C-alpha cells in the first residue's frame, strides 16, 4: 500500500445510514479508517463496501475509538471527524495544508450551523462553556471542541492522552497547551445528522450531561 497523504479516523457506532454521505468525497490519496465501536447496524460492512479500512474497538467510548484509529494509522498526518454526515471530509483539506506548511501544530474546525435547529441549545451551551475555559487556560484561539482536527500522528501520540470516553477532546487540548502546541481554528459547515442516525451526545440533555461528567473528570 502506498503511503497516504493523510489518514482520517472516523469513530462510528451505528452510522451505516450516514457513511455513504460521509465517504462520497474522500480527497485523493487519503486513507479512511472507520473504527467500529459497538455497531449493530452493519456499519463495518457499509464502510468496507465504500472503500474504507475498518478496525474494531470493543471498549465503548469516543476516546477509545479515536485512540484505536491512531494506533492503526501509518501516515505522518492524521485527521479525525465524526461519521454522522454533519461535517464534510473535504473541509479537512485546508486544515491539512496549514499543518503541513507549519502554520500550526494542529488545526481544528469551528462548527457553523447551516440552519436553525441543527445544533441543540444544550449541546451548544456546553461547548461554549468548555471552549471558553480552554481559551483562558491555554490561550488557544478556539470556540469549539475540535470536532474536526488535523495534526501529525507522532505529535498526537506523544501527548499521551488517557481519556477513553467523551473527555478525550478536552484532555487533548489541555495536553497540547502544556506541550506548547500552536492551534489554529477555521470555520466548517455543520449540518443535520444523516436521517436514520442518532447522536450519542447532543441528541438529548442526558447525553450532554454524560459528556459534561466526562469533562469534569478530566478537569480534576
């Protein structure tokens, strides 16, 4: 297998309905690694049929899935994004260009909803509160919790992020600040999830509360 320009890790649980949308615009020479994290809807089979490499992570949790994907990746540059079709793979390309140019150690996306009701109030409020806290703690100019991001694989693994649940992005940002990373944020379109899929986080107040609990553990 020739080395990819970038490998994108997509943690998935029951995203079979979304993956045809997510994977329809994979940039040339990019490798997609779908991490199946307990799906029961045939996510893995759909991903393979669309040309993605699939690995299985049996431990539940966003951080567990992302970490498994990073261990499976081989390219110098890696990206991460959700598999629910709310964001576009093509938007990772300008992020990669900035990292490759040396403009930043990591480039992250700032979600801009494409319409009313796309981003539930409870999820948006929680994100704003945590992003504000990170800005004050790290001086990173961010307003979101890196739902899409690109950096060097070696840099990321070198941080030693330990959280394996929803606290992973927060711990990542704090460790990156401590390590002296430079972070740049660019706007990305944020659309509705694909029909037939449901958010594990922002789909309910309970889901958002569970994420806040995970974040609180990181902040201790």
